[in-house]
C-alpha cells in the first residue's frame, strides 16, 4: 500500500506489529478499551470507529462456517447466501494421520471464512478423548496428545495464512458435556502436562494460534476462563502467549478474576452459549461497566486493561484490519475436493473377513454385484444438522445412499430400517415402537433377496448422542440398531456395517459381521468418500485416533466409580491419571476391541528389519531408526508406520508405550520405502511435578514400530546413559 506522510503508525502495515499496537493503544480512551474487550452482539466485538479500527466478527465452526446468527438472539438470520462446505469432523481428520491434509483443511476453511467475512473461526477443538460418552468428542482429535499436536499445527497455519484467526478450544479439560458449566476437575500435574496440555502447547508455540478459547469447567476450584494457573502461569508466562484468550460463550463468572487472571475477550455472558437469553446488556458483562468501575476505584490496576487491549489490537491488525487478505471462496470444486480427500483417508476399515472359508474378503465390493440393499437412517440423513454450535447449512450434501447409487446405479435399493427423529436441542423425539418394528421388518424382508447388505448406521447429532451440552447415556448403538444388525446378519451373511459417529460404540454383534468400517461424519462429500472406499476406487488408509473398548467399563475413566466420571455434580477426579486410552489398555492388559492406531487395507504391508544408529545414547543425543516397509499385495495403498517409546523401568508410573512418531507412506504393489524416525531426548521424558520440569531417567528403553498400538512389527532396545 502507499503510505502518506501523515498516516498514523498504527495504520502503516510496513511498520512492526508491536509498534502499531502501541501507537493505537496510546490514542484510545479508557472507555474504548473497555468496549473492545467484550461482545457487542452474539458473534461480534467492537473495534474503534473513531480510529478506523474495524469490529471483529467470529463464527462457530471447527468443520465449516456456521449459518448467520441474528445480531442479538440465537435465531438463524435465514439468509440465502450463507450455505457452505461441510468438511469432515475433526475425529475424521485425526483418523487420516496426515498433516498435509490438516493444512489443506485449515486453508480451505479459512478461505470459506474469508468469503463470509469472518475474522475468527472458533476452532479447532483439541480436547483429549477421555470417555466415549462425551457428546462433543466428534469435534476433537482423539485420545493421544502427540497425534493431536502434529495435526493441529498445520491446520492452524493453513487457516491463518488467509488472515483468519484460529481459536483453539476448549482450554482446558472440557472432556465432558455433562455439568460442563461448573464441574470442578481435579487431576495430577503429570496428567495435566503429559496428556491434556501438549496439543494446546503445540498450537501456541508451533502453530502461533492467534486466539484460544477458554473452557466452561472449573480446574482446581477456579473457572477455566479466568484461571490463574492455566492462563497466567502456564499459557502466558511459561508458553509466552501473545494472543487473545476468549471465553466460551457464557464462560465468565467474576470481574476481579477476569481482570487479573488472563481473560482478554468476554463473549456470550449470562447465556448458555446456545439458546438462552438474558435481560442483561453487554454493558453488564463482567469486563464492561463493572471492570471499568473497579479500575476507577483502584481495585485492579489499569495495566490489566492495557494488556488485554494490546492483545485485541494485535488480533485485529492480523485479521480484520489486514488489507492484504485474499477474497476467499465458498463451496468451490476445490473445497469439495479437499473434503473428499480427507474423507477418503479418514475411513477406517475395522474388519474385512471372507463370508465363506477360503473366499475373498467382502470388501472392496465388485462392480459385478447383482443387487445391494442399503439399510439405515444415516444413509439419507443430513448429519450436518444438530450437534450444537457445530451445526452447518450446506450447499450440497452427497449422502451415503447417493454416493453408492452413483457407482452401482439401480442395483441399489434402500430400506430405512429404523427412524432416529429430528435433532432438537435438549430434547429427544420419541419414535413409536410400532414404527420401528415396521421399518425393521421391511428391512429384514428386503435383505433376504439382496446379494449384499450395506448397513449405514451409528450415532447422529441428536441430543444425548454426538451433540453439545449433554453426554451419551450409554455405550450401545441407539434406536434398536444392535438387534437390527443381528437380524440382518442372520438372513444375509454378506453384511457390511458402516458406522457414522464421532465416538466408539459397543459392538456385541461384531463377530457376526464380516466387514465393518468406521466412517465418521464426513460432511458434504461423505457419500463420495464412502462410495470410493466400498467400491475400491480408494484403498482405505484411516487409522483409529482413539480406542474402541469392548465394554464401557474397560475405559479408564469408567474404572473408578462415578467420582471419576461424571463426578458428583460438583467435583470430578481423574483417577486414571496418565493412563488414558491405549495407555490404559496396554498397562492394565485390557484388550480393546479395536485398538488405537488400528486400520486395515485392501493390500498388505511387510515390515523389514529395523536399523538403529546406536545402542546407547547420551542425555542430549538422538537416536535414528530406519525400517523398510514393502507393499506385498496387488493394490496400491497407504500405510501409517507408527513409532512408540516405552521406558522399561522408571521411578514413577509410566505407560507400556507412548506414540512419539508416525509417517504415512504410499506404496505401489511390490514397492518398498524406508521410513526414518528420530528419537529425540524429549521423547523419553516425563513431567516431574517436584521440579516443574521434564526429565528422562537413565536406563533401558524400547522403540516399538508397528501398524497400530498392538500390531507391533519390530522392537528396538536402546539405553539412555
């Protein structure tokens, strides 16, 4: 841009960002500063009109840009120009184990946000998958902090290169929806630092996320949105965070704590963040008039307000006031291609057995198949509706049924099989038993005459399922699906089950079904990706980002009574400590039905002999391990080679092994590639509460290399001196 001699420093984009911020701050009145740090509408906060600093506009949507909400109520604006691309849910992205796709996801979503004139996108969500009952797990990236850390960084960078801020959420420990607004989470320092904080730390220190959203819950007695330990000590002091801490909507509760303990922008106060309203105005927010009065009475220092305003100005200059932003685009062929590519690599083939002894596996399904019956409500359901704040209004929706008919044509017939009811916030539509019985009977009768049955079921975005503000009430599939699957398997052995969900589910019927796949919520192009995998156009390469326990009580959060989940309505104790997910299954020798990292292919991969650079390393040295991997089948495919590290003997509790590296490779039939891993000293460390530091104890370690957390193909012992 051309800068005139009289242009104020803060408007000159050639000047250093901090210099511009200080110049703008020096020109603002105290009231303008107060105005900037709280909402003016449901999804907007003020700029400074007098100085030409624009307002900030935000949108829900870790998976897409939400339809326009009215200025100051929760109703939709009913515009005709706010339809978008629904990208796969973040559990699906995590199942790709592909950082390149994570960057493409963030970039495409950032472009859609630009087109819709949004400055801050409220996502991605990276809370750890602790229990399969959490209604919001579908918005997150699984049970492992390393996997989430590796994927969240390129997502943020892809989005923010467009001048749209990522708002990483929910910081921290918002690992359930039940009692989320007040439950007080108690846990060890080791669990906090080793399990629940690493992905957030990577988002801040490597991804440079320009904003971060606080959680609703309390942590050790203090609400997360103004928590002195979490926001001041860890986030801003230890990690050096310069961005903006935004409340979850309605997450502020106290003016003094908000002023002193790290909150920067207050949104949605005196509401539940989804539906409820209040007689209070935005001037009554905790960081509005009450905060100004406390400053004027010298009850809190004015410097706290300056710090918050600096952060908001910095965010504004990076987004709303950035003149060099591209124009963006929405629901474009390029974005649909990104959504489809993510879906292609997200689908996890859990099981693929022959239906007769010595025969071929059921999948991929031959184009010569004579007749296909598709059964299930999810085959035609709009799974972008419901779910809470992640609800989306899509321009196009390729359902699983449509995707299969595109490939197999009129060979495909459909029976609903069960009815789920409409998605309604805080309510469940009950379907009469007579209706369910009739739908089931119809599906069973049609299944007898089909060559192959494809059941498309799972969960949905209804209340008490994969939905914000409440958790699931049980581990089983709803709507009589277990009985329906069992009856289908009895009348037709050629049964494929496609599970669409963001959570693990109970599978007592698994032994009776030859082919099972986890297909998540894949958004606008779901049917295309599902059709691609079923037909073999795409070889499945997804790997589970969380474990599927056989029983709910096999999950660590459900192994210590109700105080560990969901708590006593006031307090909750994470008694499983660091043993979350596969760490629990491994250490306690409780096999999962489908373990973390599991995912089959239509081809086979052979792992050769690993070679290590040394047998012993010093405390500041790294170990390099190489291993050849060959495609021994007849189909091109992708394999995610996983590296886990185990400490053979430690002075503290340590899991059997922990994920510390992975690489996804593509191999043609007969092709071999060498995968290289570097084991750094940090990969051997645990958090020491006594010194508030990370330490590695000398001794013997093992590097486990495999295709999943349980399918270990090679072990490399080494010693740390």
